[in-house]
């Protein structure tokens, strides 16, 4: 590739970033009270996927599957009309209800998105559904997609981000060898159109993320989990959930550190780059956006 082509590619990436971040119309907000009120979170870079690629508006009703600690919903709740969180783990649902009880537009339900009848469980229709790094953990992706299609209003969309890798790199059981497999599930579920992207961090964000988060975390996990062979599938099995009381006691310090650190991330602009895929979806972090 010659110098002119490199320049054109870089300009295109910058324009793509600006278009993607300006389309949703909403940016993450911060209040000083978030340092002690927000649920504990490992590091909120995953939220950038939602803010960068979801079409958000203040009148939106959103359904979140796999809410984890509830941090993402906590941030979004002040900007959207309503959020419903769905988790299969009863213990985590109980904790989420306790931690988010002060938010009048947030509800938390215990339900399995892989069991038919989700529409009856959640009630109403939603403008959007999102799930970040949860789809790969589900045993029945076809039923999940059919469920999600039933809870969407016409014109609504589902946004799922998940690593499409075979085991052992994938901690779950769901991955797709070909685009055709995924297309067939979406078509059967009732979606009318969809796009599949490869998602990756931009170089500046990737450099910071590797040295300030991933490398220290991997080193810590090797020390902590030396004798543990399996990774948690549901949030209530995770180390973060089981150490919740300890982490809550120091979350002011954790959140203050993440806030300062993420300020440096934002100096490089938007964090993620997406590339539209026609096929060859295996061994990519995928971003799926499907419309009802």
C-alpha cells in the first residue's frame, strides 16, 4: 500500500469514528456521586461499545441482557426513559435490585433468555436490546434471538457484542464457523436486516488497555487462579460477585482511578473500530446489529 492509500485509509477511519460517535446523540455522563453510588465495575471500556454504536435517544426503552454488576445500566438510566435488566442468576438479580433501588426507571427480572416466552416475562415492547459479552455464553442462541425479536417493537434493534472464537479461547459454548450459520438463526428469529462487524480497539486505546488493564489483570489472575481450571459462566459465580463486600468497601478509590484513567483514553478519540464482514466471521470479536 502506498503513502496516498495509507493517508486515505487514516482519513476514512477518522471520519468513520466521528460518524459513529455523533449518530447516537448521547455521550456518557459523569456525576461526582458516581464514585460512591455506582455499582462496582472492573473497567467500563465495554460501555463505549454501547455509546459508540447504539442509536440512543432519551425516550428509549431498553432491555439489557447479562447486566453483570449493573454499572452499564446505572450509567444509561439517567439518559433513557427506562431500562429493564434480565439475568438468569437469582442471587445477582437480588443484588441488582438492592443496589439500583433508588433508580425509578430501572427494573430487574430473573429470566432465562434461552427459554421460550421471554415476551410474557418482560412485558411491553422495547426500542432496543443490548448484550455485551454474553451471547457466547448462551447454550441456545437460536431461541435467544427469537425471544429478543418478540420483545422488540417494529423498527427496533438488537445489538450484541461477543467473541466468536472456538474453545478454549471462548469461555462459553456458542460460536459460529460461518456467516451463513448466524444469518440463518437471525432469519428464522424474524429479523428483517442485520449487519455483522469485526470489532477491535483503535491503536491508542489498545495500547493503554493492554498496559493499564489487561496485562496487570492477567498477572493477578495467574496468581489468584493458579489452581482453578474453569472460568465463571454466570455473574454470580465470578470472583467479582463473590468478593462484592470487599470491593464495595474500596469502590470509591477504584472508580476514581478508572475515571482518571479513562480521561486519558478519551484523548485518543473513540475507542473502537468496526469493519463490516461478509463472511469469515470466525476468530473475530463480533458486533451484531439486527433490526426487527
